[in-house]
C-alpha cells in the first residue's frame, strides 16, 4: 500500500463530526457567475477574523513580491456512456490516463464487467477492453489514443452536486484560462475565478506567478467514511512541481514575501514536493519533482511552503475542509462558514471564493 502522510500530533483524536455544517441546497451554485471574477470573496485574516469582499478586490490584499502558485491541469472529457458487448448499458468515468492507451476508471453497470469485456461507445467508433482491477478501479485499454478519444467522444464530468448535464458553456467555464496539461477529472476550482485581465493586473502590480500540476481525481468528491479521521485513507493523485517553481518559492521566502496557493490542489502539490520522501515524489535530473501523493493535511499539520490560500467553500466532512482548517484554525473556519451560510454565499465548484491567511506564529 502506498505510504499515506498523516500528521498524528494534534489531529490524532479529531472526529468527523467536528467538520460538519448545515448547508441549504439553494446555496450550492449550479452555474458560474456571468463573468470570471464576478464572485464574492470572504477574507480570513492572520488574526482569524473574517471580512466580506469581492474577488475583484483580491489585488488589494496582495503585496508586490507575493507569489501565486496555480494548478495548470486541464479537465478532460472523462465521462463515457455506452454498452457492453452483451448489450447492457454502461457508464465509464476515467479516473486516470496511465499512458497512450491505458487508463483507470470507475464503471457503473448492472453487473461488474469481467476481464476481457468489451465496452462499446459512439456506435462502435470507440471500444474499451476491461483488462483487470486495481482495488476499486477498473483497468481499461482504449483501441485508439485515450486523450484524443475522450476529447472526441467523452463528456465533461461535472461534480455530483451540479444537477444539470454538461453544456457548451460548462466546457469553457469549468476550465481555467491557464489550463495546459490534460489529465484532471475535476477542475481546480479556485483557479476558475481568474481571467486574463486579472492575471495581467497582478503581474503589473508586481505579483509573481508560478505553476504546479496536480491531476485532480474523482476521489476529491468521495466522503470520509470513518469517524476517527486518522483512519481515513486518501486517494492518490499525480503531481508535478517544476524546478522553476521551487526556485521562485525559495526566492520569495528569502525575500520575506508570501507563497499563496491558488486552490487546495496547489497546496497538496506544494506540500508534497516539500517532503518528497514521504509522498512518493521523485526528483528528476532537471530538478522537477514528480510523483503520486496521498498527502492528508489536517489540523496539527505544519506547512512547509504555503503562507496563504485562495480557495472555494468545501463540502461538509470533506478532506478539503480539514485542509483549510489546518491552515486557518478550526474555530476561524467554523465561524467563517457559519457567516457564509447566513450571508448566502454561493458554495462549491461554481461558488464564491475565500482568501485565507495563515495565522501569525
């Protein structure tokens, strides 16, 4: 079993109920704002106090020399609807593309397909062969290059709490403007708020930018099913942190400025690269760090690279809510979320944003 990083100190006795909250269904955003950057922004400052703002005011919260780290993964059209060669309906959600023709997938069918089962899509234009199992996932082989086939025949895999099927507008808005490396099955949603005008404004203001890649898996939506969170096992996600980004982090920290992660996926990539020996990271000859991470960040975790975070609001009892609680503190997050519900902020992937500063040590 891959090594799972879990900080056992202050978090060892934390229970799932500590990360629960009541959320009215009507606060779950079903569509994005009319324009990128049109959302509200809830700011949690270094003292744990929260302040209502708007995302277009973000530049006022940053100072020249700060470094924003974005996740430049690209969401693939990972959902396929078809049938087994026996005629039964099947739905496939690709979890990870392994190489040109092979992938790991979730498969929904009346009966679990056995090895060598043929899955047929687009009236026979695309065929997948089930080649085996990898724990809860199925190993499948495409009869043509996988990424090309998904782009042509697949559908965008919107999160389960978004009730409409993917539309053409979703194909634009459920993708960041800086997406570059295909492989994610869920968007790094904090990055959805940024348009090119905002990026240009930040650059002109002296705010540095850097990139990591973490291919977000469907496991990001999986609930925690144990009461003692120290028993939870994280899903694995592929990440890469370039040497250029590591050099910018070093330069930023030495100059006394902040490293600000854009999204929890950037946090997981950065904190994994900070301790590759614990997160199956490999340092390549060019200095890049690549690997599979199962990092689980909970209250009690000591952050190595991240000083602040831009993020959306997260599901109750989720590992992402635990991560932001580790950065800001459990009480400030609890208060901020209660305030956000009372003030009718919009939640989850298409929802409003937060800017969270790590408390003064």
